[in-house]
C-alpha cells in the first residue's frame, strides 16, 4: 500500500523471488522467519510442510496434555471392526492411531493418554509389540463412556493448563501450533476444530415464484462447517466431569449458554473421518494421490 499498490495490482509485485528449497536436512538457522514450505508437483500444491524449532515443541508440550479417544465400537466399519478395533485400521501401512501419535510427536507431544474399551487388549498388544519410543497412558473404560466421559479417568491434579482431545478415527495434518495459538489468542475456554463440508445435489435445482420458472441451477452445492473431532479445553473446564457416559456434543450444547468462551477454529489442512467403509476407501485414495 505504501508503494501505491492495490488489491488489483499484479501478484508479481508481491512474490518472493529468492525462494529457499526445502529438504529434510535443512538448517533451521538459515530459515530466519520461515515457518511453512509449500510442496509443489507439476505446478500443483500437494502439501504444506511446517518447520518447527525445539523451542516451538517445548512450548506446546509444556502447555498441553493429549487424549486420544479410541474406545468406540466402529459398527459402521463392519466387517473390518469385527476383528480389530477401529484405531488399528491401517492407513499408509500404519494404524490410524499410530499415524495420529506420530503427528503429535512432530510437535513435541510425545506423552499421550489413550482411552480404550472395545477390543482394548489388541490396542495394548500392538503398541507393546512395536516397542515404539512412546509414553502412552491407557485409560481403561469399564463400560462405554461416550466421547468425553473418559476425561474423568485422567489425573486432574497432574494435568497441564490445556487438554487436546483427538478422536481416534481422524486422519489429519492439522497445524497444532496454529491451533493452540488461536486457542490462546482468543482466550478460549474451549476451541472446536471445524472442517468445511461441501455437499452437492446431482439434480438441476428449479427456482420459481408461484408456478413461473425463474432460474435453473445445474448441480448446486452447499457449503457448511462440520465438527472435525479435535478440541482444546482449558483445564478448569473439565474439573467436575463425572465418571459416566458423556458425549462431547451434549456437553458443548449444555455449555453454550454459560459464561464459558467457546470458539470455532476453521481447519484448512487435510482432514478425514474414518467413520464408514466409503470414507476409509476415499481416505486411502487421497493419501495415495498425495504420495504421487
């Protein structure tokens, strides 16, 4: 603006012409304030690689505890989940839950709580056999406790200031640093991740007044934001959660008219909910495309 440029000026006036090339051995000291690298293939954006320092990781791990909800039955994924629990379904040759934990580790969150119920011994056995360098605390539900009830099994006194709750059937490369910064900057008591969902109508939509046709819209689509199953809670919010079945959506509805500050964080990174056989197949296709 100071140079007299406007929103209509050519993008060539703004682009960085001294690009850095990303590789896994890149020296953080040479990056200055670079935090993200776009990854292109055949002129198409296929990924965004975040670059984090040890200071970033320490900051997150000192402020956040993590809980992965992995106790569900996964009935919509039969017959697969008749033999194994949903978190052990493999994506990229690794179970969903291991991919999630590896993503958390990138941000220094290597101490993870995992709530388990359905076929819980198989989840324990898997991590024991892998001998991964992980610090996992399993929360054993004696009966199904919903999507929030297992929070009551945590040692409240030892919790850090914030709790990250992550559904066990989510595949995402969400930038957790940005998510937490938003949670802090907005002084939220609860922050909910939301993902844009576009639904399309395969038919032509007719708009008319009385009986007179006004417009035909071919295959219209509607956009809305859905609950992405990733949350940040301030510690004090979960203090009095009782040891019973509680679903997180019911809890949020009950708190909407309270004094708690509940905010929504739009998620623009990759996200998929492995809830059905169709969504599982689509996720595998998506991941394979990103690899290519």
